[in-house]
C-alpha cells in the first residue's frame, strides 16, 4: 500500500471543520501541530512590530494514495483556501515508506478494493 502525506496550514478556528471534512472524505487519522506561525505576501504586524496574526495549526494526514486527491479537495473546500486569501494552504507529498500503519492498512484494504 502506498501513502501520501497531506499537509494543511490552517487558521486554528478552522481546524475542527477541516478534520471533519478529511475524515468524511476517507482519512483514518490526523496529527495536529498547534501554534504554527507563517507569513504570506505581506506581514501583519501590530504595535511595536509584534506579530498580530491569528494562530495557525498544521494538520498532517497520512492517507492511502487512491484516496488522497479526494481528501485534499475536501480539505481545500472546508478551509476555503481558493476563495479566501490568507485562509491557509494544503498540499500533498509522496511517502516512500511508513511504519506504524498496519491497523490503517487493514481498515483501508477493503475500502480501496471497493473504490477500484
């Protein structure tokens, strides 16, 4: 079984909706890293040059490659990434190998066979 890693950098207020959308689309697990910082084209700075931007979360989803595009699109819709500038970003990368995913492999095997 081959996997992709979907990485989404999202506003912390949107994290729960994005996780729900990913799970509904077929994701079987998620890791969330809180309090990430980032900047787009412009920096939002407030008093005394301090960062006043809202909190960001990094959402990591290790998903089976046949489901990855569907899950990525669901995450993008839930986060409004294409329609709301600055809302966040999501992308996927190939995973060459992974350990600790045997329970997910068993769960996904029947789902993948149905899809194909």
